[in-house]
């Protein structure tokens, strides 16, 4: 195997996001449900025999040291392989949206190069590399919608009812770090349980980051109000600035104001690269 082309790296939505505490090292403890949606980036991989890691941006220009490049270099260094890779990226998931686009691309990179370089590592060996790249990366590597706890490393697969969602990304973006260090961030939400969530999966809980994000980015409030005008119950995903709502029967939304990005998305039961890592020995 020398190439893997047209690999989809899906975005995620946080159905809820509760901050339940903070560790001594400053990391926040959370509870959330991460749901895969069919708003995807597309990645293409070709093996290089000279050991170089190169990247081609087919749509948007990405930073030189983005998560894809870092993921490839981390796996190359950890495995000791002499092979390299050329990676081409069709970027569609918005940045600074809370949709996990960069983390999803990194997860797909680790899974794809594990195959292309014939490393045959199990998921348990790849996961620490993913977590070192970002808290959301292990979720995308796990392959399923999930109940997520801790700092993102405790992942329990769950099943969710098939549904459609309207997702809107305002033009303004938000840096996650600005929200997490904000003094007004709610950090003591009561711990939830999966059975309580399962009663109303698309209406349960809230996003504890949303009030601070709205204060920092007024466009989020405007987007929430716009979706609410259709009779929907919107909330922010992740650290924003994207917002979403379950799409109800009979509600038609053709376009968003202000040239905001908008898509009608379906949730995905399984990640496109689920099961790509080797079986545990």
C-alpha cells in the first residue's frame, strides 16, 4: 500500500458540555457527548521513501506547523520509521468553530499513516500520541459517538438516534484558551449520568462555555437568536463560535445571514476510519 486518497475527517458537535471541576495542573474536567456529523475535511496520503513529511493545501492555506504535520512527525518519531508522507488536505470544516476540525484531521493522519507505513499499531498505542496533540483527538480515533469525561481521555461509546442538524458558523472565531481562563467561567457543574442524558439526548444539559463565549463574541448571540427565530433550540458547540440545533420537521432554512457558513448535517454512527488500527494483542 502506497497511497490512501479521499479519506473523510468528520467534524463533531458537543450535544452538551459541562465543566465539573479543575485539576491541580490547571486542566479542566468535563463531561460531554461528542457526536460525529457529515461536515468533513478530505485528506490524501502518499508514501515518501525519502523520509520527508510534506503537505499540500488544496483549499485553505493552513499554518506551517498545523496538527496534521505535527501528527505525522509524532508518529514518525515514535515509530522510528524511515518512511515519510505527502499529505494533501481539502479543508472544509471551519477553524475556531468548536467543531474539532484540526483534531479530526490529526486523528485521520495517525490512523492512515499507521496503515501506510505498515506499523500495525493498536489503538491503545496510538492514543497517547493523539492526546498529546489535543484533547479532542482521541475521540476521533475511537471511531464512535461517545460520552467523554476527564480532560477528554475517558471515552465511552454510545448510540444516538439518527437526526439532522443545522450548523451555523459566524464569521468571528474564538480561541479556546480565552474562554477557559476567563474568571467568570462556570467550573462546578454537578456530575451527570448517561441514563439521565439518554431520556432526552438532543435537549439535555447546556454548554458551560457558552455564556463566556457570548460575552467575548456577540456574533454567537446573534446566531443563536437567528436559529431561535425558526422555533429551534440552539446552543454552541465546544468553545464556539459555531452554533447548532436539531432540525425539526417542516422547518426550512436555505441560507444564513451575513455570509455565515451554514450546513444541514446528519449525524454519523461510525467514523469513516473506525477499526483501522490493529487488533489488541
